[in-house]
C-alpha cells in the first residue's frame, strides 16, 4: 500500500465515488495507470485539536493495514476522518471500512 501525499491526488479522489460511514468517509477513484493502490488520510480541524486529529488518523491507518479485503490496483482511496471515530469501538470502524470498500467497488462496477 502506497500513500497519497500530494494535494492534487486528494482533490482527484474527492471527485470519485464516496461511501460515508459513522467514523469516516471513504472516497475512491480509479486511475488510468495500473499501478499499486494508494491510500490517503485526512482529518480536518473541525474534528478537534492536534492530539485528537492524530488519534483519528492513526486509527484509520491501522484499520486499512489490518483489513481483510484487498485494495484494487490502479485505485486511489482517501479516508476523511470524522469526530465519531474517536469514540467508536475499533471493531465497528473496521466493519464500517470493509462495508464502505464493498459499496465503493459495487458502485464502480455499475457505473
């Protein structure tokens, strides 16, 4: 899994398919190349102070790392953290992530 780092990549992913969940919003976009999947994480200042934002970001990174469903080649994914991710049980966020990933790819196949 590679990381998204440039703002242009985050903005491009925002134009793709979105799957909201309680603790985050998953945005996905298919790239033209067939390169490895890339994942980006963002948490706005509305979520809280730096400590809270970093905690949300760390939880989301770990969920992606431990996920059972593989990320597809040639796709960019962005997880936008929400304040609810601070208080939700880790297992619930992981379950929501897998459901959101399935919804994103299901919509992608029908579109």
